C-alpha cells in the first residue's frame, strides 16, 4: 500500500513536470521509472537498517537461531586478522558456543547496538555494503563494521560480516596494541563481545583484496592455528574457524585506515585514494 501510494504520487509529479513545460527532459514513462527506482533504493536501505537493528536485539540475548538466520546460506562471519566462519551452519555453531561460554560465566547480556550506519546499494540492486560502529563492553571496546549484504528472493541478508575491535578509550590504547586479541573475549565469541563488520569494498572484492575475499585480506594460514582448526588468540581463547587469516591488516589501535564502501558525500571523490596513501605510509606490523 505504501509503495503504491508513493508511485501514484510520483506519477502525478512527473505528469506535472511534463505538462508544465518539461517534456523535453524525458518522457513520463522514463521519469516514473527513475522515481520508482529511487523508491526501491529507499526501501532497500530501510530493509537493511531493520536487518542490522534486529541483529543487535537478537545478539543482546544470544538468540542463536534468530542470529544465524540473518545470514545467507553461504554467508561468512570473520574476525579480522584471525579467521572466518563459513556458511550459515558454522555461524550458528559459533554463536551457540558463545552462548554456552556466557552461561558458564553467568553472563546473560551481549551488547551490540549499531550506530552511525552508512549504507550503499550497488547498481545491480541485489548487493549492498554498510559501515557501522557497534557498542562494546564495559572495558571500553568498540567495533568497526562494514558488512556486505545480498538480496535473495526479495529479502536482504548478510553475505559477509567482518569484526574489527579497537579501544574506545585513549587510556587503553597502549594496552591493546598488537595484542592478538581484544581483552574480554569469550571462547567462541567475538573479541571483547559484539560482532562487527566488513572493512570497505564492494561485494566480490575490494581495494587490496582478492575477488570474493575480504578487503585487503587474502585467505591463508596464521600463527596459532591451521585452516579448519581451533585457533588460540589473546587471553588463550579458542575459535574453531573454518579458515584462519594472516594478522594484517587488522582494525585495532594502530595507524591503519580500513577502506570505505562509499564515496565522499559532498565531492563524490573516492576517499580510498587517501586511505591507500595513509596505509602505505603506516604499514601494518606483524
């Protein structure tokens, strides 16, 4: 009903432009299609925002099935610089392990509020990218999220979620550098708490990354674990990854900028030109 009403309003608006002397700028049919596409894009953004907010609420009480069902069947959850959980079943297993570990500690709440979201719908209308911040735990951790989404049968789902943790407090910076894991992480859970997102790039690849891979991160082994096995990271916590990743690059307390999935909102310039120059001048340290 809402969509039909908006399209009707757009048709009236387009007709007014044509009969008002703007016929030379395009036909009524062309204008209606353009305006309808804008409505579709707005609806897609709204749907992805709902996906993200629902994830935050489900995460708060570790509703395992509800969380896992937000991913596509072949979706991926990644701890940046550590490893990936590949496929909806593996993601479900990971969050069940997190819930079990929380229960053993007597914890019942897993914060994960999303904020400052910027969503980019790709021209194909079937894929998108979004950058978010995620609120962390009491030890002042935050997470940078830049996720990739896919629209399947008209429904938006996570295609790739990458987690990058960093300190939200300047006083914590020296303590967290090159730690190999954020303080406070639970076995089978995100370092320090809430999952995060996909650093930069468009679906299918990104600056510094191979097609279909994480931006700037290529599949491979990493110290502390082999692909398909449990990997021990900071604090002695184990993660049963589908595949492990090299440490660099990693979003934590270092001079590293993660690539953006959107252009400058005012100038339209590709801000990743600046990002690439900065990262070249401040290389990731193994």
